[in-house]
């Protein structure tokens, strides 16, 4: 029933609005709400309805930029990453807006001892890859700069480590590096970005 689905979406949006005032006591409730949204994105009708929810997209945009609340940020990034392949459709999430949201998440400070930050980077990168070809050169360059910086931070972190690297850390860091390398490979195929590579 599409009407009942809209009702659920409205309830979830109320949770999202509460969190915009940074009420920490509602942290788990909001996280659970967005986890539910992520799961429901597998249903085409629900996905289509969410793409047209301006309030939801606005709430997700805010949460995706909250570097101090990584749990919420991760859930928000997952939502946009899964919606990114459909952002070219007529809805509230354009490729440019998806890029803006995911790029802010990609700028989350890299911390090797906090796997959740790596998950944020991975999901953000996966979403960016879906919209990269539709972006203008300015946005592509911004993404490329962030990807190169993050890739360098990952390599530096593991190369200069004095305490060794655990298997989990190596796996997580390798996934981040792989996703950044994928973005850089996509950028290499964009002739308009040749000047960026030539200047490095």
C-alpha cells in the first residue's frame, strides 16, 4: 500500500528532524530509523517514493556531514549511496546533490583505529562512482583531490605504523585504498582532467 508506505516515511522523517537539533538521547532511535530506510530501498516503489522526499534528502544531507556522530553519518551515507544509481531520475536527489553529500562524507577524517570511518569512506566512494560520469569538471576535480588525499593518508598510515597492522586493519584499509584507486582510474578516463594529473 503506497499510502501506508508514505506514512512510514513521514514517521521516519520526524525522527530525522529531531536529530537535526543534536539530541543525543535520540541517537539510537534515529540510527535504527535510517537502518530501516536502507533496508526498504530494495523495494522499487519505496525507493521511488523516497527519491521524491525533499525533507528526507535534506535530513540525510545534514546527517552525512556530522563527522562527530559517525553512527548516524554512516547510515545516512548508506542511504545516499544506494539512491545514487537512480539520482538521474526526476526526483529530489540529483547527481550533483548526491555528489555534494557523498563528498562531504568522503572528507571525514581518516582514523585507522576506527573501522566505522573506513566504512563511511567506502560507502561514499561507491555512491560517487555511480554519479561521477554525470558531473562537471569542477566537481570531478574536487572528488579527485579528496580521493588522492585519502589514498595517500591510508598508505602513509600503514607504511609508517610502528605497532604493526592487524588483519582487520589491513583488510579495512585495503578496501578504502581500492575504492580511492577506482575513483582515480575513472578520472584518468576523463580527458578534461588530464591537466590535474599533469600538475601532480
